[in-house]
C-alpha cells in the first residue's frame, strides 16, 4: 500500500500531482471557465502548492493547452474507427452525443481566450482541422462526390449544435443529425459504397 505523505497545510505531496492538476483544471475550466479560474483555486482543488503546479506547467497558458490535449487525442476513435458501421453510419454516429455533453472544450477555450496565438487556441485549431479531416476521410470512403465539402459541412453542423445546445440549454444534436442525413444523402450518389 502506498502511503501518501502530507505536505504543508495538510496537502498531499509526491506522486500524482500532475494528474490532480489536470483533473482539477478539467473540472474548473468546464464549470466556471478558463479566465475565471485562478491558479490559487486550481491548486487548492488539486491539493498541490503553486510551486508544484508551476514545476509541472511553467505557465497557466501551458496548463490550458495541456488540458485540451487530454480530450479525444485520437479524434473520436469510438466513432471513426468502428468496423461494424458503414462509412455513412459512422458519419451519422458523430452526432450521437449524450444530452449532458457540455460545450466542446475546444470551442469554449477558443472563444474565451480570444488570442489566436495562445497555445490553447492552436490546440483547438489543430483538433478542429483533424476532426474535419476524419469526417472528410469517412465521406470519401462513403463515396461522396465532394468529400471535402461534406466533411466541412458536417464539422460546422456539429460545432453549431454544440454551441446551440449550450446557449439554449437544450439538446440540438438530434436536429443536427437529421440535417446531416440530408446532406449525406445528397452528397453520396445512389449505388456508392455507403
């Protein structure tokens, strides 16, 4: 059994500090936003000193970027890597998100930070480009006549549903899925491999 040594003010020390910091950032950034979360509060929730936090992450900006890297690093493998679904079914499965899904963390960070040069903004941009590329690749497999256009349309539709769900505080993905089905059916000629 591992014994956790208590540090100053009764805080836990040693192993797991990085993971606790990332876990606290996920909770706090989601619940109250990046800008409203101070390092003092984050360190208190993570049970680490500010010194320990800054040993793992040189700046809050670095922490925010790493927080985003923790989400879906393989770009929805639970959808795009499924072999039991046809390419068309995989495109539609991208819209099957639970009602409790919070605003996409990449959108939330990019909107809140306003700085396109911020490391987290770059993370968000890279993810959104990779996500559209996965949609495009799947649209190509399905036989879409213009897979790039369909991939971008579906990416925009998913992002819009995420934002609309948050703003209206009600589920929007079922409506987006119905629109996606029309877009997909119009983009894939009859007899294609979908």
